C-alpha cells in the first residue's frame, strides 16, 4: 500500500476505553484532527462496554462503577473525533504509521503522534483443570453481563482482587448470587499491605466502595474461604467442582461455572512489537512499558496511557487520557493551557496512592505465578508447566527459545496469556531475574488476519 493512499491525522488513538476516549476528546477540543480506532462495536472499552445502549435494569445491576462512564462516553460521542469501531489494528511501524482492517477492508493511517490506550489483560490463572469447559475468568463473566445480560447460576468465584467482589455484588443484584468466594489472600498479606495504607483522602473513596461491597456480600450470606490454596478444577467433560486446601482441610465445592481471577496486567503486545523498552514491576509481577510522566515511550512517536501503561483503574485512566491528549496536542502546536496538564498530573499522583496497598494485599500466590508441573501454561499449544521446566534443564534461557523447544507462545494469542507464566518459570529454574529472562518478541500481524488483507497492503 503506497504512502499516497494512507490517511493522515494529527493524533491517532488506539482503544476506546476511559483513557482513549478522554485523550481523543481532549485533543479534539483544541482543534487537533483525531482518529480513534477500536475493536468493539461501540465506545466504552471493557469497563464501560455497551454503556450507551445498556437497559436501565442492567445498568442498575452493574452499579456506579459502570454508570459513571456514561458522561465520558457521551462527551466523546459528541466530539469531532473520527471514530472507527470494529477496527482490528494489526501492524504498527516505528514512524507512526499503522494498518487496520474493518470487515476485511484494509486501511493505512499515519499520525504525527499515536496514543495507545489498549488497556489490560486478566492475569492467567493456570491451575490444574482450568481448560475445562465452564471455567472462565471473572472478566469474561462481566463481559457477558455487560453485553447481553447473561449471568451464571451458582458460580464459584476463586482467586483474589477487587474485581471478584465487584462481580459478586453484581451477580447478587442480578438475582443469581455466587455459591462462594474462595480467596487466596492471607492475613499475612493484609499485615504486609498495611505499611502501604494510603492516608490521602482521595484514596478513601475507592476503599469505601470496597467496604460497601463486602457488606453487600455478607448480607447476602455468601460464604468466603480465605487463605485458600491448592486450587484444582475437577471434571471430565466440563467443570464439576473446585477443590482446594483451607485450614488444613481439603474442601470441594460443586459447581457448573468456575470464575477465576488474580488481577490484571498491562497489555504490552503493541509496545513489544515496536521494541519499546519494558521493565519488570515486582509489586505487580508483570512487565510495564517504560514511559515518562505523561506516557511518552522510548519511541517518541508513541505514548501509552491507562492500564496498558500501569494498572491503576478507570479513574486514573480518565485523568491520564486527558493529560496525555492535551500534552500531545500542545507538542504539535495547538493552544493548550500548561496549567491544565500540570493540574491533571497532581490529581493522578493522589489517585495512585492506593495502588501499592492493593497490589500488596492481592499479590498473586507463588502457586499461580509458577504453577505445578501438570498445569497447562500455553493453552493454544497445550504446553504444561512441567515442559517449560524441562526446557530450562536443557538450555532454554528465555521465552523466545521455548518456541523452538516446544511451540509455547506460537498459537493465535501470540503469548498474551502464557507469556508471564513462562517468564516466571524460566526465571525461577535458571535462577535469574524476570527482567533478564525477558518476554516473547512480538511481530506483526498483532492479530490474526487473512491472506486477502495482507495482499491489500502490496504496493499500487
């Protein structure tokens, strides 16, 4: 595809979640030409999925953490941003050009600057049996609830993190309360987290929401099993039960749906493909793209904002989006008040105060980060943790080598879900750091595309 056929914009934003919408709106307000590309059929991202069309009853079930995104989404929809839904962006280059497809039709676009707002992925929870039908992530259950109002019956929620409590309260309001919450965090985790307890008032709003959710769960009589370990999803053709260790007993909870969660991690596929520098965040047990205060990466044509930069939640994502959108527009010569950017940065710092506390409180246990040998790690190619350890004994030092040893990371997800686990296992087996061990090298196309789409990119 020749350069003459590509569309040009001042700013291209990828992702229509809270960060992407806020950034695009802020830049458009000062006169920048902005293109926003998103895979979903309507704006909102995962957290505000379907918010413009959600029935009132469903919005009530999902609660204020969902409905507070309505104002942001409406402001974006009424802006001058060129919005392209159902767009699969599958190739980026370092100069600020990208290629995307909409229903098989390919377009090339170039931005003076590109803002990546691709959000987070749920951390993999590779327990024995997690590939059985009926085992899902908590986030997947939320997507079904937000997009179509589907709720699971008598589900068991297992793992740790605020999303478990949010989903539990939503299921209670939907009239289908979970059978139990089986949680991995311990009293020791709570004690260790207290030294990070935020004293700034702004963080208390988030904590107050958490206490209200706990009260709602308790009022509904949902059993909670804390400090659980040794998770195993049991069943032959589909999940039939979750078994686990609790207070020196082996318990078994029968269920038809098991919802797993161990927090979320930044989606780094695009920044990896651009060879942006990344660093290991020990507290969040994942890689973060290296950025400055306003999200600029080591490639000056790209910034990254929201949870794709570092996990901090929707409120911070909105603030980061507005700050980055204004900053980039200013750098391109548009009239932006510097005081506004500075103000946003101060608020962001305050809102982030609670993060260290939450990260330590809901730290994933070792058995999740480095699972037992029998657990499947790479679901696409059916590679177990034991196989990854075996590769280490015969000279495998990093994730990219596992592709040659046994195809781990070579499936359709391109290592999105096995990557962190492979890094953790190899680092442990080789007695090296996660930073030294590294991550999968990502190449275009970022997402699966057809040969027809690739053929459309040939020179005219």
